[in-house]
C-alpha cells in the first residue's frame, strides 16, 4: 500500500464502522462460552468500549483443549506431509497481508499503538513469521547418531501434541505468531489465550487461519482473564507445553501450575530491564541518543526489551542527557489513528496508574527530571504519558530496578568499564543490552561480560526471524524465533536398531 493510500484512509470513520465479534474460536467456528460471561473491551485511545468479549472459563478451555487433542490424534494436521503443512501456512501468511488494514486498525484500537506502526511493523512481522516457519518445515532434518557398525540410532523430532500459548497485550499479533509459527509448523495443535487487554486480533487470526485451510480444531482461541482462562490452560492435564510471554510474576505461576498438573513443559519469555552502555570513545553521541530514544519510546515503552537503563560515562553524561532531552519532544503522544503519530496510548487505566506511580517514585527518591514526567492528552479520555527522562539515577532506585513498561528512561553514570558492567549485570533480568564503543576489543570484552540473551553493538533492536530472542536469569528460558524455537514444541525421539551380522 502506498504512502498516498495510507494518508487517504480515514481511520476514525473506519473505527466507527467496526463490528466486534468477541466470541471464542473453538473447533473451527465461533461459539458462545458455556457460562455466557463477557467483559467490555476498552480502547485506550478514549476509554470507551469497543464491544463485548467473551470471558472464557475452565469449561471453555476444556472444550478447546479437547478439540485440539482430537485434531492432533486423528492426524488431520500432524499427519500431513511437511510440504502440505507448508502450503497452508503460506496461505495463512497471505491472508494476514490481505487483511492488513483491518488487523492494523484492530491492533491500534485495542492496545493503543500508532496506526503507522500497526501497518508497517506488526502486521507484516506477523505474516513474515508465519511464512518463515512455513518455509522452514521441510528444511529441518533429523539425525543419525555415530553409534558404530552394529547399530543404527535415529534421532527424530516429533510434534508434542497440544500447545497452550499465552501471550501479552503489547504485541498481540507478533507474540502470537512467535508461538504459532513453530508450533503449527511442527504439526501441533494450539490453544491460544490472548491478553484480556488486547484480544481482538488473535480472534481474527484464527478465522484467517481457517480460511487458509488450517483444519478445524488445530488452532483455537479462548479470550478471558489470566486468573481464569489462563490458569485453566496452564493447569490442564491434557496440555503438553505452555509457551508464555508476560511478566516474571506470572511466569513463576506458570512453573507452579506445571508442577501442580502434569509437569508440562513451560517456556517463559519474561520481563527485562535492558542496559544501554555508552563509552566516552564513541564518536557519534547524537546517533546513540537518537537510537536509545527511538527504541525506548517505541510502542510507548511497552516492550520487554526497551533500553530503560542508560549507562553513560561520567565524562560525557551531561552532553548525552542534553541530547536525550532534545530528542524527547519528537515522541510526544498523539492520536494513534493519525498516521503521523509516533507514540500512542498506554494499554489501559491500570497501566497508566502504574507508570505514573513509577514517575512519582523517581521524584521521591531524588532523581532529576530531565524531560517529561506528566500525563498528556487527558481531555481525550485515553491513557497517554509524556516521554520521560530521569538523570542522576542510582542503581538502588526503584525506577532503575523494576520493569516499568512505559516511556520512562533512567540515566545512570559510571566511572570505568568495570563499574559499567557491574551496574548492568546488577539486575534480576537479562534480556538485552547494548554497547557503544569505537574500540573492537572493548566491544567484544563488554559484550561477553554482559549477562543478556542479546547484546547489540553500536545499534539497538535490529531484528530478523533467523535470530533467537530470549533472555538470561529472570527474563525467562527457551528462545522465540529462529530454528531454535522448534526445540520448544517438539520431542526428540531416539529409535535404536541393532544390526546383526549374518
């Protein structure tokens, strides 16, 4: 779609004409929930209801899991050849792109991100993920172990069975695709529980998958609250694995639920407090400042890998803070349905309160407000916050230790390389980090010393489906994206054959 076409769309008119179907997709069709409970889907743009969404309960999860299990056991999907599954998933990817404008509008209305990014990032990335795993299906080979002349040991990947996927509200489509792509490619059936804060695109994805030829029951979506539908899915005795993305607090519950049920595999992709280290030998401080501001304020700071801790050498800290302060006005919150807007609304009133609470905590603990710090667009009825930069932050402050999930950046100063590494690693999280230095030795040395799943050098947040995503420590286990994601949704089976000499 051309830039002219994007500019010509009246997104507000489109939004007014939108019709919401919030019922689950189970067994290949929209169904009513057993109890008939619902909740209002509230748009963060204006605090108004988009429509009613079904509030799934344990009975609905039971129905979805039974549908997924039946589909797996009769082989309607798992029994198809890799080439056949590939064609269906390629069709699914194409259906996503064909519904680009509809999906983008749902995503923006539901969770508040700017429409330009829903169009240019979220929908294409979702389609690309499904297409990439479709292509990977017939490129992954099994193994023969080097056991000796008198034996043959075959090592094969097999689909697990029924996968429970629980995804967050900040990237609803992309996070769903990161689970669906490898799980479906491997031949599993899936029950997806989207966040109650942004369930709409997940439900539409299920319909598009059916249109693409995915058999009934292979992909089911049950909306609802985490403590009801999510807990029921994680505790279910007939679910073989859980792929979860969300908070570390809930990730702990996922492990607990596995222990209380069938010891299902649990793969958690959790929070982050990523460090962005700027050394005095880096020559282009403006580029570094632009990069960290763009990465921090993208998606309103509601990203687990947001570089919220900016560690700067004391000799350049004043200059760097001035550059950050100059960048902040570029990210003032605007109307998410305006194609020119670069920062939208926080997902709901609760998240707005959480972020404002952290900002107040920063003030109370003695950090200096260099930019922002307030709510904006309050007259809209939506949930908007100014891009905020704190200077003079110490490692012990709450804003430096806890994940805020909002557009709030903390600048910490360091004296030398050893102190920078020590501060960066002094965190329960280990998702991502970034090192900015002209010296290749320092870049390698510091990157190796940082306890993070991904370390960027002189850039941040570059992305590709071929690269695994995940973290160390309390940022989770397992990896999304790349061929490594197949490890989460397949079992390794060894078949031994004894070869007798005649």
